[in-house]
C-alpha cells in the first residue's frame, strides 16, 4: 500500500476523519484552557559528617554516618524516611498537600538531596518547599536521636540551595493536549482503514458470487510513478528507521515526548500504523511460520503491563509515572520493529536487502567511531537539528588509560561496542555468501574489518567479550581450511593493533586482569550496586517497581540489564526477557537445522551468535536503556523470525526431481 492509497482511503472515509479530527482538536483546546499550569519549586540539602568521628575507630561513633566514611547510606535512609507514609501524613498536617519528591540530586557523587514540590498555587508551592526542607533536617535529627547518637557525633544537614521561586512546568500540560489530539487522529485513521477493509471484503464476496463492479471490468490504467504512488513495504519502512537510528544522535528528541521521542522511534511507530492500515485494509497478511518472535513479544508486553499496573497501585511519584509512560512508548517501538521485520517482509530478496543495508549502515557508524578515536572527540555532541532538543548534556570525550573511547552517534561507548558486536556475525556471513562473489573482495570484507576493528577501540570489556563470543560460536563450525585461516588472521590483527596503536592491547588485558583479581574500580562499583539494589527487589519481587521507573536521576545506574529488569518488572519480567533471548537463540538454531544450503546454515549461525552476544553482554551494561542497541536487538529478533519462516516454507516444499545423469552439469567447487 502506497502513501497515495492511504490518502485516498482517508478522503473516501471523510465521515470518520473530519468529525474525529475536529473533536480531538476541540478536546485538546479545552484541556489547554482548563488544565491549570503546574509550578515547581526545588531546594537542595547536603549532609555533613561530625567532626568527632575522625577521632574514633571506624566501628564507633555515629552508626548512621558510617563512622566518618561516605554519607550516601545516611542520605538513602533519610530519603526512604521522607518517602514513607508516616512522613507524608506529618507533612500533610503541616500543609504540604501537593505532590513532592525526595531523591539524590542529579549527577551528585556525595550525600546531596534534591527536594521538589509541584502544585498549581505558586505561593503555596514555595511555602511547601520551605516546610519540606525544614522537615528533612528534623527527620535526620529524629533518626539519630532514636539511635541514641551523642550530639558530638551527630550528622548535620545544611541547605545548599534554598527553596527557589517556583517556575512553570507546562510539559505535562502539553503532553496531555498532544495525547488527546494524537489519539483522535489515530482513531480516525484506524477507523477509516477498518471501514475500507470491510468494504474490500464485501467486494471480494460479490466478485466470488459472479458480480464484477464496473470499475473492475476493464484493466485500470497504470499509475504514474512517483513518491506518493510508489509501493511501500516493510523493508523500505525499516530502512528509514535504520537511517534515523544510526545517524541522528539518540540524545536528540522531540520536546513533547521526552527521552523516547527520538525521530527513529517516532518513525517506527508510524511504521506500525502503516502496517496496521495495510493489514486491516486486506493488502497484506502476516508471513506464515513467523509467529514465534511476536509471541515472545506478547509475553514481554504482558510483563511490562503488569509492572505498569503494579506501579500505578503503589502510589508512585510523578517522575516515576512519567518514566512508566515512557517505558510503554518504548515497548510499542520494540513491538513495531518485531512486527514489521517478522510479519511484514513477504519476499526473501527484500529480507536480504534489509540485512545488507543493516551491515552497510553499521559500517558507516563504525567509521565515525574511528574518527572519534583518532581525533579524540565526540562528533555526536556537535550535531544539532532544528526542532529537536537534547535530552541530556553532551558527555564529552570519555577516556580510559591514554585512549579516547569512541561512541560515534550512540549514547555511550558500551552501546557502540555492543551494537557492533550484534552486527559483526552478519557482516561475516555476507562476506562468505557465494551469491555476493561478484561484489569483489573489498566490498565483501571491508565491513567485517571495519566493524571488528572498531570493537577494541572502545577499550571496554563488553566489546571484547562480544567479539570473543562471535569467534567462539562461528569459527568452530567452519571447515578446517577456513577455520585456521581465520585464527591466523585474528592473531595477525592483534599484532597489527599492538604495533599501530601502542598500549591498546595492554590496556585491554589490564582491564580483564583487574576484573579477575577484583581490583578494578569499575568492577567494585558494580558489586556495590548489586548489594544496593537488593532492598528494592525485596519490596516488589514479582512485578517490580514499574518498567522505566528505575532511572538514574531517581536511583542509580545498575550497569546490568538483568538487575534492571528485575527491579523494574520483577521475576515475571526477568523470565519474559529470558524467553525473548531464548527465542533468538532458538531461531538461529532452527534456521541452521532446516537450511538446505551452506549459506543459509551460516546465516542461522549468525543469528545464533548475535543472540548469544545479547545474552552475555546484557550482564555488563543496562542494554535496553540505550535506544540504538535495543532497536538493533529487536530488529534482528524479528528478522530471524522472518528468515525462519522462509526456511520452513522451503523445507516443506517438495524437492524438484533430480535430472538424469547425462543432463547434469559438473559441480563447481566453492572456494573458501
């Protein structure tokens, strides 16, 4: 279905489009006029250790101050106390009736608390913020008095930022208006397409009964070629998504949608609407044999919705509610990618085209990473697009040892390395594919060399682990001649890196040595986070705190996707995520078992390797929090299901009879 077809449907079904559009516009205008402006006032409080703790051994003194050590534990205890129901009741009796939040201040390494109150009365919000700031100090004193801490060892609280003049917060107001307008437009669109689909079914029924409409009796003239009338398919839509995902930095978002409002995500949602319209209009049917990835996504969606309901029933803060809403939008984006890739691609050639484009675009992103590494910069920080705002300040160039860690257009070097590790198996398969021999050795092997060579430049264990998994999964399945050549090439590449970039290999080996000896600072920081997250897991073990709510500005980075999933969606969500990865692993293995050609068997092994990379590297960073990595993971999951459907249909088709011996052509030996 082309864009012209969609516009024609909207024009024919104007009796749905016009009323619902006008109704949504009037409703949006009514909300804009009636919903009051929210005002927010903020303050900051820091904790100061007592002067006497340094005079005593660590086991004495103030138990809440950790004996002169870090006061982060004290701050966490105070935050939990202020968030309790008893504190809320006490504050309500003092006149604090508007929603308030208490959390660690953003980007704070020490015991710095951020307090905020949001309400519709500007003067009242300022008074409530002052009351909340004073109450925080009183609670700290009460906690220490309950522990019988001598006054000389008492931790003190000091306001760093006094209650600020309330400022308007109109983002939620605009989001509500935009949600009403978008819901009306989408409803008009879907109703129009549904009505058109019913009409198409009726016309087909009349045609089967012998009736032929006048406009179908003669062959209609061919439509002129153009952008609007050109036929769209899932490969074209997903290509548009890939271009936006790879080349628009993920920190640039639409102002009204927050962190999930990247142009790529919005385009994916529009692609899902296009697929629904084409499906409801009877122009497309889900490709047979591709149901497994969509079933796995249904399991994940059910877990996310259950966590959303659990978060809604426990009285979440305003920031957590917004995080849960963003999580649902992100889930819709992932569903769109899986549905488009698995159910929308109807031809094997179009799937192969998509995978080639995926590798080519990933190669370009890797080349940008080379520039970042050797120029010691981050090119993504210098990109600005009118109409988009930066969701976070540029992180600047990240260094490890004496090397700049590139991130290209991704959000972090870990995402850059993890994403390339997902794509390298497919670049290797395309390099060996006999169908692409005409492309020449340079065109086939350049993506492999560029993407694989960019992995060690990130100076991260995640990238090296991903590369090792790819080697461990793919190389042993090759024939001995190719296997030994590959091992020799890998060892030669290590030697080349050691000569061209002195110190890089040593820095990477030191990272793993520090990890094994537990002397690495980043490893120790992650170990501390594992113990710090246990109380949150005990509070909501089954459905979690809500998908998308465990954000760093409210809590802390987990650096482990499994721990993050467990905290946000509980045991149910963790099982659903493992089912999703197991689906990718099963898809790769099934493709390899059912394939009739060596090329298809190697492609199945590539899907298998990519799924294993996702399985292992998800334990090294919060993978699904990074939009480019998550998008590639779900797109590859859907593409694997689509390829499995083609393989199953080919395997179930009857084999052609073998030609007689005198008609057979001599077999050509494939060069390896």
